[in-house]
């Protein structure tokens, strides 16, 4: 998936999981996206990002879906 993060065009590879409705007494599960790899022009920059940045990217992807 291609996204713009802080003004930079990124290609992000990852896994999307749909949310689920659970039982009456349990909270429903929200959809999630887990980032595996972040690329700029085909170059892997995943190791250069900290966990907070990865979580921001995951949130941006979920908002765009």
C-alpha cells in the first residue's frame, strides 16, 4: 500500500485483520494493520523507524481503508 507519511511517499507491506463482533459480555475486536516492511523507492527503511512511527503508519493505513 502506498501512503504519504510526514510528506514522504512510502510503500508499506503488512497484514490487515478485520474487526470482529464478539459475545454480549465482551468488547468487539477492532480492525488492525501490522507493518512488516516500509520502503522508499524500493529501499527498505523499516529498521530506521521506531515503534511510535510504525504505529503512526499503521493508524494512517487503517484510516485510509
